[in-house]
C-alpha cells in the first residue's frame, strides 16, 4: 500500500525560488526510503510537502490515499512525524515539560490534560 505519493510536483517558494520541478516518488507501507543529493537539491522541500506543510503549485500529493489540500492537511499531519534538520527549529520552550506538551496543546488538548498525562508518565517532572 502506498502511504505517500508525489506526482509531477512543482514548488516555488514565495521569493520565486523554483525548488521542485516535476518530482515524482512513492513511499510504500513499511518501506524505508533514503533521499540524497547536493545542497539545495530540494530534499527538505520534499519532506515539508510529505508533512503537508507546503502544497504544490502544480502536480499532486497523496498521503494515506487522500489528495492533500489545505483543508485536510492538519488531519493528515496528525499521522506524520517530522524531525527538522536544525534542532533549534523544534526546541523553543523553556522546560522539557512545556516542550513535550506543546504538540498536544497545539492539537487542541486542554492544557491541564497533557500536563497531567505527562506527569503520570514520569515521577521526575518538576
Ligand atoms: N524558505 C525558503 N525560501 C526560499 N527559497 C528556499 C527556502 N528554503 C529552501 N529554498 C531554496 O529551495 C531550494 C531547495 O532547498 P532545500 O532546502 O529543499 O534543499 P536540500 O536538498 O534540503 O538542501 P540541504 O542539503 O542543504 O539541506 C534551494 O535553492 C534553496 O535555496
Ligand atoms: Mg535540507
């Protein structure tokens, strides 16, 4: 089963940089895919697209069988984990508890719930 598919995808950043010009790829369930290429080739841009954080100007992106668009992106994103190249882009809270709560809270959990849940998972908090 294909979990991700890019078909003839084009992407231009707002400043006009053409990062992807007609990229196609498919990722199957349980498959490990390694992408390599020179700096600026477009690897990170493909990953942003596979996390439904950016959308192609031309071509299609399908995740878990659904064609991605800004309306279903946040729902699809719940099933995807993305580690950024630069850790400073991901770690920005003053404490570990706030850091690991951030994702749950931004998904609409009320603040008390993730904190309680995380406290229960370790006696070392606070
Ligand atoms: N936010 C941005 N705004 C404008 N252009 C960008 C942006 N991010 C990347 N680019 C440009 O898009 C192209 C593809 O960049 P991308 O970061 O996807 O490459 P990469 O293969 O991940 O490179 P690296 O190996 O350095 O991580 C490059 O020309 C880059 O300069
Ligand atoms: Mg990169």
